[in-house]
């Protein structure tokens, strides 16, 4: 399997402060990879670097075999704050990526309703973001990213600001969609449970400067649902290992 | 799934019983009636007090509402009011319109390109801090006593609030939205069209609100200085001949014009940027 995304020896500094420290990471094609780490470690920075929104000072990031210099083709991002335009309806927000890519009106008219349906927003197309709940805004953000048919989907703590119950619903929806589409996903979160429920591989990063502390394979069969994963006999064990690695990352040897 | 469930429940939930609806409607109606009673009373009290006081004062210094109404009728009959009004309106529309057309693109370019910002920031601040009234004689010296001069004075009064507000708007674009645009590989045109311009709209509307008031000030000052036309001239003429009742008429017309302009800009704000009057999303 080729790598959808690979980071080779990536380092980055902010004002002389090391944020990413020789990070090596490989995301196999079609895999759902989650990055967890103590808050304030460089995990979001790493994701933003993959998205081409910020540069790296050393090493290189490749997506689809090509070095990232600015936002690469075939990559779409789901933002923490949903990133919807308040002046656009849900429909127009979902259509945004297609419109700026210059797709034909017919194609947009066919594609957008399909993705709105996928994220269960049918009936809300004409509403503005301020008129819908936080969970629905995140759904719309996801639909907008999926609509451009990216090969890599980058998700930056997309469910951090929605309440716990909505989050579980969103997890199941995301699992349903992902198990059908099998995009390569890099998902940043600070929740161990979220990471295990969703992903094939959990990447644990150390506290700043961020380094990859360990990889944990989540060998729980798919199709998954939040409840089935949490009830799975392997769950407690995997969670324990994530926890240990995270503790190590938090208190581990600091230079 | 949960959302669709809760949706269904909302759709199928029974309407409140008719007596509850009726009680609510009656309460709202009576409150509405009270509001209007208070308003009408407030106007009546002021008018009566004005009248009672007005008739006792030397008519050169003050005028009661009845005298102003008489003057109004007379000025409508002989056509002076209408022609002055139309002259003023034309100046206002041209001056304010030009200010809108020029200021908004200028502000957006200014805000979006740092070198432009560095080049003009201090000038704009300096001119904005200067009382523009002080420049009116200079403008008249340059552009004469005619229509052009008046329109330029109105333009200069309306221009800066519009420019500065649009600039603020373009500067305060949500950074996450700019990143969204970048991550979707937007070309510069699309960044403007989908992010910068719409996010500036509420600021531009607020600027328009300010500019509407300012442009009326500019209009009257221009007509004082250039003399001969418009509502400002009517005020001046009546004051110079001590016909105080006639002086109030154009003042009231300008006041009504100002209120109407503010009403229009507020209406536009609600229509053009419905999201901006809503509580901020998280």
C-alpha cells in the first residue's frame, strides 16, 4: 500500500520555540488515522502543515507522493469551528468548494444535495448557519469537505465544541460515511475514546516539542458503531495502552 | 438520527390551545395600544407646550407650531419648498452616491494590501481627524459656487465614515474563513467574492448609516456657503429676513429626510446582511 500522506523528519519552530521535533508519520491509503496528544502539543500544527496552511522549517510532507507547498490538490479540511460562511445558506456552504473549483452548475446541482443527504441535513438547505445547532454546522462542514471528493480528509477536532450526546451521533454518522467511502483520514482530537471509536491507528504525540511517541493499532472490526466499539472486549485494553502512552508523553523525559 | 427524531416531534407537536393563543394575542395587542397611546400623548404634550409658549414670545425669536404650519402651506403653494427640496435631494444623491461607489472598493484594496495600507493610513487618519467644515471654503475656492461644489462637499462628508467602516470590515474578516478559502485553493477573486466582501457588508452598512447623517450636515453647510439654492439657502434666507416661522419649515424637512435616510439604511442592513443582526455563532 502506498502512503496517502507521509511526514519525513518534520520540524517547526514558532518564535524560536520548537513545536514539531523530527516528526515521522505515515498514513496508509484508505486508513483512518487519529492523532492524540496533550493539549497544546503540536498536533493541530502538524495537521495544518499537511493542509499546506502553514509551512515547515525542516523535513518534508508529501501528500499523494507530492511535496506539500501550499494547500495541495485532493485534500479537504474540516475545521474546528466549522468554518462556515455566515452569509451563505447551508446549501451554498456545502457547494463552496465546488463553486471555487469552477465546476459546472449542473454538477454542483447534482452533487450538493447528495452530500447534504449523507450528513442528514436534508430539509435545512435554506437555513443560515446561525439558525442551526453546532452539530449541524459541523455536519455541513464535513459535507463541504466531502463534496469536492478529496483523497485525503483532514479533520481538526471537528467535534470538540458539540455536546457529548450529539458527538456520539456524529461519530456514528462519520463511521457510516467513512466505511462506505474509505477516504484516507487524519483526525486530530484530544479524546482517547473518540480516537479509538473512529480510527484504525491511533498516533500518540508527546507534549511540546511534539514527537511521535507511539502508534496503536485499533483491531476492532468494522463496521463499527460507538456502542459496539465501547462494548468490544478489546476496547478496555486498547484504551489502557493509549492512556499509558499518553501519560508517558505527558510526563516523559524532557530535555 | 437523533436530530431527525427531534424534528419530527417538533413538527407533530400539537398547537397551543386556542384560549392560550387568544390570551397571548390580547396581551400583545393591549401592549401595542398602550405604546401608541404613550407616543401620541408625548407628541401632543410637546406640541401644546410649544404652542402655548410660542405665541407669547416675540415672533422674530420663535414660532409656534400653527405659524410653522401656515408657513409650510404657503411655501408649498408658491413652489419654493418643492424646488428647494429637489435641488437639495439631487446634490445629496449625487454626493452620497459617489461616496459609496468610490469609498468601498478603495477601502477593500486599502485593507487587503499592506503596502497600500502603509502608504495611506496616516493621510486618512489626518483627514478624518480634521473638522471637514474647515475645508469647505477651500473646496468652494477650487470648485466654485455651483452644483459641482456642493456635491463635492457632500461627498467629502460622507466619504470618510464609509471608507473607514469598510476598511474595518475588511480587516476584521474571520481568520478561519480565510483559511477555509485557502484550503479550498480559492483564487484571489473568489476570496474577495465569497469572504472579504460579504464579511464587510455589516460594517459597510453601519458606515452608510453614519454617512447618511454626515452627508446631510455637509449638504446644509454647502448650501449656506454657496447660497442661492436648496433647503439650506431657505433657512438662511428666512433667518436673514427674520421670518422665523419660515425658517423652521426647511429645518423640519431636513429632519424628516434624515430620519427617512436612517430608516432606509437600517432596512437595507436587515435585508442585505440578515446574519449580522443575529447573536454571534460560537
